[in-house]
């Protein structure tokens, strides 16, 4: 006889820990412990017989997603989750729904039929390939995967599926050497000069200043878009980073991404000089005005920055996006500070040094491996 499945208490109900069957750790929703135990026994019998659970009226992934979005909105209304989190979850799930499984859009498939253990390998491989290919950063890929798991967990709890194929899936080691950091590793000071002198030719002077500040400080895009003149200490040559533009509407200014995001960065003399010049010429020059503002005084939009980078790529032939400036800054910090991860994390505004090491430690490790290989090769000939 199979060992009984564990029963867990979750909030105001009981659930089944069905991970042993490749299902969720809080499967089902039962008012009493005895009802959960009875359902767990039936679940074991079905698993032994290879019988799947009966489907509900919700069959297509698109229909399930609609219910999930309603659940997210209830969470927002109840104050359990933020509206920004809900919007990001909706974006990620919509992306997941558009992934093609053998040429068929996932949102058009019947969940109960496709989400089976026998299809796990195909589904996981297809999802990972799509996420890695379409995501411009590791964090975006991780977010899409995380939200996809959450959506399928919801489907499992609601009884739309009996198996969550993403339950134990995570980004593999291939993502440790992300495309972005590998590309930026080859950037040189000449690369940056080419962008400044050729890529930004014909653009407004304020774009050059914004580019310099981003390159010298490693600020996140939302942080630099939110800068006001009061954040610049012209005498000390420093900039205070204490806020960021949020996604809602593109003009909402809130806190930085992490608590350690509040920091002070050093600006070299040329950047300070450029900022002084811009303030004198700008119609928005009071302490509370946005430094890099639109003609209406609002923070620049992400779309505008993206379009600028397309023009730079076309003029220079350099494959570069705005966030590469942050990675270039990080690479430069590593070359100057070596493995002082705590100091690098503080400069980047990361929540902790472990995250910084995971993001950029490969550049140090790869260099060390290359040196070891060269030394080993030289030793063969006694060099």
C-alpha cells in the first residue's frame, strides 16, 4: 500500500502535499482535515491507476488566464499585491500564452490534455528555449518563468490541470554566462567613444549627458530618468540616487528597486561640467525639476530611450542597448576593485553581494580559468 500523502494546513483550509506525484505542495482546498485525507487517498488510487482528474469547464489556457487575471485583481483590491506586480504578472503570462508548442499557441491548447507528465520534456524544453531566446536579460527571463509557474500553480489549485510541468524548472547554467554580460565584456573605452561621437551625432545634447551619467554611475534606467537637480552636488562631484521611475504610466516616481538602491555615486569632472551646461540651457532648472525631461517636464519614456539605442546601433554597427551601460560600469568596477563584491554591490545598488557575484562573478572566474589554461599549456614546453 502506498504511503499516505501529507496533509498541510494553509490559511483557513487544508491541502494535500502532492509533490510526490509531481503535483503542487498545496493541492486542493478542503474545509476539514478528514476531507483532505479522503481526497488524498483517492488521488493516490488515481495515480496508481494512471487516471487523471476530471476536467472543469475551463479547458483552454486562455480561459484559465482570464480567471487568473481576475484573481490577481482581487489581490490588488484587497491590498495583498501591488498594481505594478499585477501588471508585470499579466505581461509575463500573456507572453507564456503565446509560446508555440509544436506550432500551436499554448493559449489555444486544452490545459488538462497537454499538461501531462508524458509531455513534460517537450513542454519544458520549448518554454526554456523561448524564454532564453526572447528575454533581453536574465532577470526578465527569470520573471517570465516565475510568473509562468505561478499561473500554472493557480491552474493546478483550481483543478484545471493535474500536473505543473514548470514546478521544479529553473534557468540553467547557460544563463550564468548571459548574452548581455558576455557582449559587454568585449566593450572597450573606444566602444564608448564611438557611441558618444558617432552614435549620438545629431541627437540632443542632453542625450550625451544622460549617456555619460549612466556610464559613470551604473544607474538603472528608472533611476536616471527620475533624477532631479537637487540630487546633484556640483561642488562634491556626486549624485544622490534615491528614487526611480516606475512602470505605471512611465511618469510615476517611487522608491529605488532595492533598499540598498539609495546610494551616492561619484561623477568625474567632465560629467559635472556637462551637467552645469545643461542646467544653464534647460527650461527646467529648479531643484525639483527632472534633469532629463521631455518638453513637458516629465521623465523620458522607456520607448524613447529604446528608439535612441536603435539609431545608435544603426549609425555605429555596435550591438548595444541602454542597460549595457550598467554592465559596462560593473565590468569596469571589477577591473578596478577585483573581487571586493561588497563594495561593487554597494556601487550597483544590489540588495546583497551574493547577487552581484552571481551576476558578474563569471567574468573573474573565466579570466582565472584562461590564465590557468595558458599556464598549463606553457608548462608543457617548460616555458
